[in-house]
C-alpha cells in the first residue's frame, strides 16, 4: 500500500467508505462547491449513493488511487482531500499512465498554501513510490485558485475541451506536467 509521509504542515490518509461524514461536511459550503456545481451543497443521499461508490470504483491502495484525506499536523483537523486516479477514468479514453490530480478544501484553509503543499506531497509520493511521470488536472476556466495550484505544481496549460464524465460533461481547462524518470 502506498503511504504518503507528512509534509511540513499536513498529514495524509487514503479515504474509504467510512468517510462519508467528512465528505458531506466539506460539500456543505456553497463557496467550496461554486466551481463544481454552481454552489449547490451535496446531499447526504448523494454522498452515500453516488460519491462513495464512485470513489470506491477507482480506489486502489497499492497504486495510490483514491481520495487522500488532508489534515493539519498542528491540530489534526480535516481540511480537505486530494483526488488521485487515471485521467479520463470514467470514459473510454482512460489513461493509467496519466494520473489526474484534483482537490477540494475547506474555505477556511484557502490562501494558506495547504492545497499546493498537499497536491505536491501526493504527486511526489506517487512519482517516487510508483514511478508515475505524467500528472494532469482540470478546472473550469473561472476557477483561478485551482489553476494557480496547477501552475505551482509545474503544470502547463494544454487545452480547453470537454471533460467527459457519466455525471455530466464539463468544459474545462486541461493542465499537465511530465516529471523526469526516477
């Protein structure tokens, strides 16, 4: 099983189907959900019947795929998660060599650098321990916070295109980075 060591301020744990309460809590803030679904909080039924089963489909502890819970080291407070899965996982274009990174963080942690620190720690652990070289991320064009994180991770703009997903296709900006082999 892949493990991610603590970074300077954060700890990491691969989430599972017992984490519905944390996922629900995070998705209740309209500001957190603004660039995901125009600010609509996720219902507990959606967490239990859609989000958790979907996460468990791509969760693979040996490959590091899933949602990595992010907590602060100072007080062990849950502040968000980092998503890891093959790019285009839920489409016919799935690419197990191109790892999609995503993130969702509590609004109170915005502007602290936590999301960048966490995404970088996860990306580097996947690179060192599993050997992944290509990492990608997507965001709606107006999500400047996420785009800044992508750039801080060394990702470059690739294209604006439709991101296909069974839950709904979205026009998004695509960013990626290729790291040197280990």
